[in-house]
C-alpha cells in the first residue's frame, strides 16, 4: 500500500518539479563564472592519438569493423573530419569513396539489406557535410535530406499530430520511432542546413516532447504522470519503452543519454531556455550530473552519453555547469580528465560494457573524437 494517495502523490511530484524548474531557471539564466577549460595541449594529444588509432585500424576497402554496418564507418570518418583531418587525406578519401558507393536512387545512403536506413543515412549526411568544403556533396546531401524526411513518421503514415509516434524517426520506415534515431535525424538535418523552423524539425519536436517525463500540453501520453521528473526516455510509441526499465507504477524511467539528447533536440528546434520543458530537463541533468556513469544505465552506452552530454552543454552555451547540490563544474576540463584516464595505450577507447557496439574500439574512439570537438578550451 502506498503511503500517499494518487492525488497527493501527483501534487507532491508537481510541486517538486516546479521547485526544481525554478532553481534551474535562475541558475541557468545567470551569467555563470567563466571556467578555465581543459589544457589545450592535452586535448590536442588525445585527438592526435585517437586519429592515429583510427588510421591504423581502417580496412583496405575504407571501412571500419564491418562493411555491412556502414554507420560505424560513417561515424569514424565524421570524427576524423571534425578532428581537422582534411577530406583529401588518404584515409578519409578512401572512406568517403566507400560511402559514395552506398548512395541509392531514392537518395538514401545505406546497404541494400539495411534495417538501419535512418541511422546510416543520417551519419553519412554528417560525413559528407563535413567534407563538403568545395560543394562536391551538395546535391547528394539535398537528396539524402529529402529521403530522411520521407522516413519521418507523419501524415504519410496516416498519422495525426496527436499520435504518439508522430514526428519521430526510427531505424527505418516500418520500425517505430525512438529518441536516439530522432536525435541523429535532427543532427543530419542541421548538418544539411535546416533551420529551427524547418517543418520536419518542428514535427520532430512533437515527438521529442512526448519522450519527456513532464506533464504539459505537449505530452498527451499516459507516461509522464507516472514519473514527472523532467527527464527523457527512449520512446512513447508502440506502447512505450525505456532502456532504463519501468517504474513500479508502469512509468518509463528517465536516463541521462536520452535526457541530453532530448534537451539538445529541443534547443535545435528553437525551444526557448525559459520554456518549461527546457527548464525541467535542465533541472534533471543538474540533479544527476555525473561523468562516472550514464545515469540510469550505469556503464551502458557511456561513450554515446559523453558525446550527447558534451554536445548538449555546448549547445546550451554554458562553460561552468552548476549541479543541484551547489557543485560547480568546469565540465570540459572534467570530461577531458576522464577521457585521458580511460584512453588505452594504443590511443583508443573501449567500453567494457559491450552494448550498442561500445565493445568496439573503433566506434568508441569515434565518439570520443566527436566529443573532444566540444571540449576545446572555453573562450575568454
């Protein structure tokens, strides 16, 4: 038997959430003290050793790990390009040629039997966009952008805006949408030049808002009332799912990697920092600030988490991050310290919790290189 009645429990949760949002709003809006950031020499050393590792492990055909899983190759070459390795570099050029061979007539970039068309195309767009200094990939990116929009769950599936799946992106056309795929989808649209008011981005915002454990007019699903902590979960579609599991009352547990992905996605869509959704998400990450684990999932998906953590805080525009207990974090410096500690002697990184391919040092090293892009010393 619960100690609180359902009504009292909901009042308690709402009051707690409101207080947390108030605290988050005041500290987030404040002109926080400038952080020093990491030692630029350390950042450069980590980048150079990570780049060297990926150059050593590339296969003769320009791929990493498995040519049948081109998302890994796309992630690795994107990481190299964002680590100041030019498109003319032999390693990069070989990988770009491989990705070019995956371009389909429908505009997608994927293997013939792919079950991950959104993921593979999104990452390929990011790779081609990073290599597009001379405009060689402009037409390819435009067609791929149109292909991704065709994968988005919307009116083309006879969905209405109030449907739980509306606006999201899944692995492919027939697979229900989730926040991770939608986050990559939005990253790709942004890399292709889409602005916040782009129709596909605003549709995606509807789905992202339904992935948040927050009772608002933007979420008509039954899940937020059961948790209402401001964090995010994997998907509200097809009955709902959280990789962190369910609460005792059937709620979908929030966890950090999806919360940062949701926060970043909302900012991409032009949601104001004063919006209750952003305030609640910010309060959640302040409460669960950690670089020791992916809060809610422990070591699982840790390096994916580091990447979304860094990208989101950079998008938020904060140098020093204040947690809910009053701790002040020079987050870039702290993250670089952790990455330096975890680097292997051969220059790679590896997650012993082998889930979502993080037992593969190629994909994990790529995540780290992409993370380090957001760990450049804070501007004075």
